[in-house]
C-alpha cells in the first residue's frame, strides 16, 4: 500500500527559520526527518519569518497555506510563535496577551474550516527573566485555547532547565541557540509532531468545535 502524500505548512518566527544554527537545520530539519524515518511520505514547508508576531502570521498564513496545500492526500498546518508577542519595545509589549490568544483561536478555527488539522508550538524560553515569565504565562493561555479545540500543543518551557539551551542562548544573541540547542528543541517537539503526522497519514484527526459563546 502506498503511503499517503502528506503536506504540512509550518508558520512561525526566527526559531522556525533556524536562526542561529550554522547547519541551517534548526528544529524543523530533524523533526521532519524523524517523521519520514517513521515511514511517512512528508513534504514540509518551513514558513518562518524573523520578528513575526501572531499578528503578522494571522495576516499571511491562510493565503500562503492555500498556495502550498492544493495537492497531496492529506494536509495540515503548524503554528509556532509567541516570543515576539511577549517582547517589549520601549517598555511596551508588542502584542497583548488577549489579542494573541484571540488570533490563535481564529487561526485554529479557520484551519478547521479548511479541513487542515493543526499543531501548535509555544514559545521557547529566552535569556531575559521577565520575558521568560511573560512567555510562560502566554504558553498557559495558548495551551487552553488548544485544549478547547482538541488541538495538540507543545510546551517548550522545559528548556529553561536545559543546560545546553541556557549556555547556547547566552553565548549567542540571548534568544537563539546554536546547533545543539536546536537539537534539544527538536527533541521536545518530535514526539508530538510524529504522532500528529501519523494522524494525518491515517484517519482524519478528531477536532473539537469551539464552545459556543455565552
């Protein structure tokens, strides 16, 4: 039996683009390779743009996905953002928490309407302690939005305790690791990603509908 032709768009920021990794693999390379090694015929479109917030991704993702997911047997979308949302410029957060969560909810609902199962990845911890706190709080909110819709969510907060991650972001620009740090990042994402792709390759994933407004 021929494996299903699975095509996935991954929307994100500089982490999705692998910034800081001299090999260029980032996390998307090893995670995609793991899914292929599991027997899936997978095409991954990495659509990370540096400094993109949820606002930027919400503006562009649907058109970009529509252009790439026209063919194939099964398709899905991955959203990975948050670091730029909680970043402060001139003492002001770039995107308010409630707006980030509303945008995420809208993207997931639109993906459901297009029959594209989704996977969401939260922001990784950075060197600045207040930014880490804001990212952890946003992560909790993003996880709640995903839970309401039965969308799998990957929490990257555990990297805060990873010495390799800590050393590499400190040695770099305080945000992005080098190759080994991305390997640690990929290790957190890989199990959820491979399971999610397996769902795309087989029966369509079960998706909850959002609760009706009161």
